[in-house]
């Protein structure tokens, strides 16, 4: 039972080290993802904004077009940020792949 506790402590320590190494992922990927999330969340507000500025009928039509295009571009930007983050994470983790066997032995 004591050996199992020691092995568990070693595994937790190793996972913490891996977590610290993963923090070095480029923050631009997160910025791109969060920018796209902001576009996607606030895009539906284009409809009432356009209705106030252009009138109820033309504003609703133009606002809907703007909302749909905002949601589509926001989702694209989120996907681009997520893909960039995945590539960055893979590049960061590649030198440490040789240590992947350590938690299995501990």
C-alpha cells in the first residue's frame, strides 16, 4: 500500500511537470480563439442594432445578414485558433515525447 502511494505521488509530480511545459503554448492561438468566440457571441446583437439605425424592415434584413456573416467568420476564426493551438502544442511537446514511458514505469 505504501509503494502504491509513492508511485501515485511520482505520477502526479510528472503530470504537473507536463502541465507546466504545456503552458508555453503561444498565446496568439488563444487570442484568435477568444476573438472568434467574441464575434460569435455578439453577432446576434447586430439585428437590433441595425433595426435601430435603419428601421424595422431593412434593419432586420441587413442585421440578419450581418449576424450570419459574423457567426460564420467567428466560427472560422475559432477553428483557426484551435488548429494553431494544436500545432503549437505538438511542436512544444515533441521534444518531451521520449519521456512518455515514465508514468507507466513509476
